[in-house]
């Protein structure tokens, strides 16, 4: 039934500042813009919705909505981050590019099945670039990694320690 991800959408402070990061730095092509003057519920607005294409045909999208209050903050990796897949060679290249640009650049982190580096976009979101290890697909196979059993054990531990 669900075919895949079309887009994930986030708020942005400034559409051009966001474009410079996603298109200029990361290399994601600006694929579309949608000006929204009125919501489907009839609320007047002045919003720009932008879309950046990934190689798999999906998109990252952003809303610049100056008429809607939104508290931007630097996100912690565990709260919210966007992970994008790259080749191992591109991971190293982007790490060097981020450092050379004077950007916050963290990593390389070896997670056992992927290597990751991290940047922060102009809106405060953590952007993870990740390269798969050769055993990635096996590591992400729930029949082999026992994902459900581990989740159930986690829940049981939480229930025991609950007041």
C-alpha cells in the first residue's frame, strides 16, 4: 500500500538561506516551490513551500511561514535529525567540505552498519550523512537482528522500573 516517502517537511526561517544550504552545500536540486495564500480551511497566509529532490525521487521540503509563530532551536540528535545516504567516498568529501567551510561538522561515527557525519542546517536541524557498510542489509534484517525481541525487552525493562 505505501510505496515510499514522497517528502518530509520542516519549517525554515528563510527560504533563500535554506536553499543555500540544501542546494548550494549539500547539492540537492531545488525542484519546486508552492506559494500558499490560503489554507484549505480558509485561513489567509503568506507561506512558501519549497522542495529539494533526492536521487531516489523523494524530497525534503520546507515551509517559510512568517505569519505563523514557530520556535526554532538547535535540535539534539536524539530529538530530531534528517539522515541522508551517500557513498563512502562522498562521506569523506562532505566531511572535508564542511570543515573547510567552517561549519559545525561532527564524525565520522561508526554505528556498526553505517558511518555517519553530522552538520547543522541554518534552521537548527541536525543533518546526518550516512554511508552503508557492506553488511548493512543483513544488519537491518529483522529476522536476523531480532528487532522485535529487543523492543519487547526494552518495554519490559521500562515497566519494571516504572514507579
